[in-house]
């Protein structure tokens, strides 16, 4: 029984090693290579605190998406009715993508801003 389990375990490691999709990786590299900090700062995708306060004053519909780790959220959480807490490592799971609004502005929140810049 141990022998069969060892073979199956080894086989599963070997098959996952060949799961790399080179064409998909090249496509993603082409898309995300343009997402540099310099380009993001120049774009309309990045807002500062003044812009956020303007959105709040104008009562525009939006959602805070807190992508910090659970440990970071525990230190200082953003608890509002319009906050979704989805750590970055779980953001692209189908159940979490389905939670994102399709018709509202999404304001990303993270600890330092570096995760937000990577995901724009």
C-alpha cells in the first residue's frame, strides 16, 4: 500500500511540473509588462485621498476592496457597509470574483500601495 501511494504521489508531482502553459504565460507577460508604477501613476486608475474625499462628498456608489492579509486586517480593519475583505492571494478565486460589483467603482486598499499597483 505504501508503495502504491508513493508512486501516485510521485506521479502527481511530475504531472504538475508539466502544467506550465508557455503560451498563456507569454500572453500575460505582454499584458502586464505595461503595468509599471510610472504608467499607473500617470493613469486615471490611481486616486489620491483628495479624489477619494470628492467621491465621498458626491455620494458616488463605490466599494472598498481590502486586499491586505488577514493579519493586516486584524491590526486595523476597514469596517464599512461597502467594504469587501478579500486577501490578494484569494482575489482571483471564482467565488471572490463573483462578489465584485460590475457596476460600481472599486477602490483597492492595501498596506503600502504596492499590491494595489500590481493589480491595476
